[in-house]
C-alpha cells in the first residue's frame, strides 16, 4: 500500500530553513523567532536524542511512515541524513510532536503552485 502523505519540507520548523536570498517561504517572523529560541521543542528533543534538529525531524517523519525526501549537496549533511536510522524516538515524544499545531503548510510562500498556473 502506498503512503497517503509525503514529508515535504520536513525541515521547515528550523529557524535556518529557507532564509537565503531568493529562498521564498511562507514562514512568518514569529515562526522564525520561535525556532531560534533555546527552548524550542525541536532543539530540546534533538539534544535529548543527541542528534541535530534536522536529524530529529527527519527521523520523526520516517518513524511515522512518511517517505522523507531530504535534499543536500553538502557531504556532511548527506551523511547526517543517513544517520537518522541510528536512533529511535520514544512514543511519548512522537505523540508530543504530533500534537504541536504548526499551522498550515508554508513551503511554497507566495508562489503556491496549487493556486498559480
């Protein structure tokens, strides 16, 4: 059976996601500020599991059964992406993250392909 969802833009909660010039995203200043806080849920959980925030988020998606499609040209990040299978997130933390309402999808910013021809 095919999955019903794909984890697109799995790293959107990170404060560093799509901030370079020309990388439009729908993230608000508030979303960026929340991600930069030392006590952000993703930073705390990544620290708990001794992985990067990106590894934690990718691992969460895989554990939920989503096909996760990370993209990188950086050899270190490619290695880190493969290391998401070296840890397992406990069920309490999986449920905690499922319960966070991060609002609507935001990967497309102002150029949402579902509304622009």
